[in-house]
C-alpha cells in the first residue's frame, strides 16, 4: 500500500470465515490463570450465528484507490480466516451506514458481496469512501 492514506481508523470488520484458534487462546488462559475456553466458544458461536461471522478488531485504511481492512496483532494471534481485505474503489457499487450499538456500521456493496465494518466517525468515513468510489467510477467511464 504505497499510495497516500486519506483516512485510517481503528475498526472492527465482519469476517464470515473467521475462526477462533481455541488452542492458542486456551494456552493464554493457562498462562494468565483465568478464563474458560468452553464458555468463550459458546459466546462466540452465538455471535457467529447472529451476525453471520465474527467481528475482527483492527483498522480501516482508505486510499484513493482502495479500502483496506487489516486485523490487529491480538486478533491475528487468536483468530484464523480472512484477516486482511482489500476492496478496490472501482468495485464498490453502494455505500450505506447502518445503525449499531455505540458505533455505526459502514456497509460496502460490490456486485459479488458486501463488506461491513464499524468505527467511530462512520458517517464521515462512509462519505469519503462514497466520494472516492464515485470519482474512480467516473475516471473509468471516460
């Protein structure tokens, strides 16, 4: 990602294929002397069923040409699956802001799938992405 960063924020993004690495989490619980992997598994499976995946902590980075979602180090240690997403601006067809608890959710729709992330200042981030996506689609149309 060598191009200029227009906006970068801490965010959580929804990953449909995210899996918790319970073995590593269990070892961590043993080291700190606290926690129950079985309880954690039950809670996270409830989240997965409700949201259609797991929310992964990390950051969203907006450049002129793409939206990047990257997991933070802690989530990389505890989870497996798609932990990095690059969404070219030219693939974004619709940007919407959905309600959420504490933070709003930004939904990016492409022809093939949707990507969701949540962050503080979601409306401003969504507006920037919509502006960049429109700009890129106009350039492509010329």
